[in-house]
């Protein structure tokens, strides 16, 4: 199998957060009328949740490096 550890999941969450941030900005009203039927509020909430999850994993990684050093 393909084992994923905590740090691999952190990288995956970071990539997902970047994709969600870019897509939420592309769907913003600043770019004019967009004909995509996506709930912008739900997308923004998902983006914030994934970004916070990534930041938590990054803080945990930094904390473990400082503790082990």
C-alpha cells in the first residue's frame, strides 16, 4: 500500500488550501459575472477551514522540531 504519514497529509492539505483560495478569488465579484453555480459563501468557509487545518499542522510540525532539537 501507499502509507501516508502526518507530514504527507499536511502537504496535501496545503495544496488543497491553495487551490481553494485561488478558486474562491477567481469567483469573486471583482472579476465580473461568472456563470458557475457554486455557493461562494460555502466555498469561502471551506477555504478558511482547510487553511486553518494546514496552519495547525504546520504549528505542530514546528513544535515537534523545537522539542526534538
